[in-house]
C-alpha cells in the first residue's frame, strides 16, 4: 500500500518534470574560420592505422603532435557549416539566463539529455526545472552538424570558433527559432567541451561573451590523457558499425563497451543498462581533435566571471583515477589559472568517473552545478 502510493507519487513527479519542457531542434548555418595546425599525418583508414596512431600518440618520452607538424605549421581554415542543436525552455516561458552546453568526446548533444530510462539522467530536465533555458549542440564535425576532413580541418580551434559564433548570435537573438534576448549566458562543458569553453573565455575573457562557466569532467595538471587515449580501444568509425558508415576516414570511435566503461564509468557507480546505452549511442572524434586538445586548455585565463570545475573523484583523463592524488586536488589547482575570476570553486563528485551524467551520482552533480549557477550567475 505504502509502496503503491510512493510509486504513484514518483510517476506524478516524473510526469511534471517531463511535461515542463518546450524544445525545438535547429539547423544553424555558420560561416567561420580559424588558424589550424597543419599536420603531415595521413588520415588513418584501417583499424591497424588507428592503433598505430594511438601507440604513437601515447608513447612515453615522445611528443608525436610536435613530430608531425608540417612546414609551415599552420593554415587558416574557412568554411560554411551547419550546426545541429536543440533549444529548450520551461513551459512557463524562456528563462532570463541561457545555458550553452558543449559535449565531449565519444558522445553528441544527447549527453546532456540522455533519453534512456525515460530521461532519468537528463541534465536538461534538471536545468529546466530550475527555470533556465538551454541550448545544446552537436560539436562541429559530428552528429547532425557538418562533417569535415579529419586531420587538418576538424580541430579544436575551429570548434572554438563555432562556439564563439553561436554565442554571439545567441546574444543578439539572431538564431532563427530563438528570439529571446537573454540577460545572461552561462557556458557549460564536458571534457573536450570544457576545454573548448576554457578556450572561449581565454580568448574572450569579458562578460559580454560569457557570464559564467562550468567545466565538468575537467582538470589541468598533471596530464593523464594517455590513459584515455589508450583506454578508448579506438577503431575506425565508418567500418565499426553501419550507424557510423557515413563518416569519412580519420574518425575514431570507442571499440567496445569495455572502452566506454574504462574511460567514462567508475566502479560500482552505474547501471549496466546505461553503460550499454552510452556505448550504443557513441559518436566518433577526429584524429585532428585528439592532436589539438592539449594546448587549448592550458595557460592562464583572465576570464572575469565565476568559474566552477566539477569532476568525478575517479576521473580517468584528467585525474588518472584519483582527483585527490594532490593537495589541493587536481581540479582545485586550476584556481591559479583564473587569477581574475570573480569566484572559483572546485567540486569533486564522490565515487564518480569521467562520464558524470551517466552515473548514479548524476543528480548530485546537477544540484551542485545548478546551485552554483543560481548563486553566482543567475542572481
Ligand atoms: C530532436 O531530435 C532528437 C534526435 O533526433 C529527437 O529524439 C527529438 O524528439 C527531437 N525533438 C523535437 C522537439 O523535435
Ligand atoms: C609537445 O610539444 C608542444 C609544442 O612544443 C607542447 O605545447 C606540448 O606541451 C608538448 N606535449 C607534451 C606532452 O610534452
Ligand atoms: C560560403 O558561402 C558564401 C555565400 O554563399 C560564399 O560566397 C563563400 O564562397 C562560401 N565560403 C566557402 C569557404 O565555401
Ligand atoms: C599565471 O598567473 C600566475 C599568477 O596567478 C603566475 O604566477 C604565473 O606565472 C602565470 N603563468 C603564466 C604561464 O603566465
Ligand atoms: C587581471 O586584471 C588586471 C587588471 O584588473 C590585469 O592587469 C591583469 O593582467 C589581469 N590578469 C590576467 C592574468 O589577465
Ligand atoms: C588518492 O591519492 C591520495 C594521495 O596519494 C591518497 O591519500 C588517497 O587514498 C587516494 N585515494 C584512493 C581512493 O585511493
């Protein structure tokens, strides 16, 4: 009897959350350019090539990225692209603050609104229930955004240009389908998306671009990305599964559920069905992205707004499985990168791995993020 009524309450509560959203999918044209690194690498086109690439990338004592830089070392890339994105607002109307969300490697925008188990793990629903409007996009190069050449075109710098162009268009209410002028725009990232968000505010530190940043699954020192590069068990995307057959060569995807588990899920903190769903929806990354991620997310950042870094205690790529291996913790050390931030907080999610939104601790993570944004940005 008690169980039955609890069940009814949960269903009613869920229905309230599920209906309190008003979403639309958008296709947004962008003309952007960036100065990219030029590499001599030929795009890997077999699984043997892919593994050889990874072995070169992770080799101790070597700096493969450096070894394959061409002469001249850079080239300007310009293009007309389209971005696949989703905009949602609460049923009650647009929030005064918009959250712009950039996903990381191995996923697309659905990382923020994961549909498995009736959206039980959706960050979007948590943000909407706090009155925020949200904009989440497929990074340039994958999902329903334009694809491109995987070595010298689809690189972190070009994706940062896309994030900047989207932000300025959102500020001016110039994206068809989103007519609201928001008072504030806050940027959230996960992993590679956090690196892009870091780069955005490093290049444009003023509040006229971002009113606050939340870097999830992120840290700056020391460098454990080789664990992630090796742990991905990467294979060529276009031959891995018919679902990804339309990608060109040089796109890599996690090789199996074990790879998704190693890189994104911490022991005893997840539902195996969610691991399966995360692997089944995995998206590829380009070799150009893997080669250009590092430098983008380092160096001092004179961003003047509030900064939250929130990372799982057992995060692999940024913490090597233990974020408190140093004191202060790895995420807390980034305070020194933000000398001009109006406030800086670092939160370690107990027991969690890199894929924060997929784990049992997801709601704890969301509450921590939204409390921070409520307090320091939304006001
Ligand atoms: C947007 O696209 C996603 C993925 O194709 C789909 O699941 C979702 O229902 C679409 N949403 C709307 C509001 O059309
Ligand atoms: C490789 O070299 C580049 C350019 O000199 C440098 O920015 C980067 O930090 C180096 N990477 C490693 C892992 O030493
Ligand atoms: C982008 O589109 C514009 C207008 O159609 C065109 O003039 C321009 O050449 C295009 N640029 C590239 C790099 O394709
Ligand atoms: C970054 O800023 C700190 C001061 O907060 C300074 O000690 C350090 O030298 C700076 N690092 C770089 C690379 O500029
Ligand atoms: C922080 O702001 C001050 C001016 O208020 C400026 O002189 C300084 O260069 C800034 N620091 C960084 C690292 O940008
Ligand atoms: C993480 O590293 C710190 C410092 O070495 C250590 O004290 C702590 O026990 C480690 N955490 C775990 C769960 O082993």
